[in-house]
C-alpha cells in the first residue's frame, strides 16, 4: 500500500490515488476507515478500522 510503504507525503499519496485535493483524500479515507491517513501511517489503528479494512 502506497500510504505505508513510500516516502510520499499524504498529499502526494492522495494525488497517486486520483484525488486533486489532499483534504478530499483525507476526508474520504477517514470516512472509509475511521481514522486519518496520517494516523494510519503512524500505526494508530483501532479494531474497528482494522475490521473495515479487512471487509474490503
């Protein structure tokens, strides 16, 4: 996953995923997984976020 295994910043990851705006990427990510992309990158996972990711 680009978010974890790259040196790109969050805005650049959003661009790689097709978002023109880093804020839109962050909002969509939080809506889908329950935490911000930066928190995900830092390993601040909750059981509910892990469960949402496994359901994909």
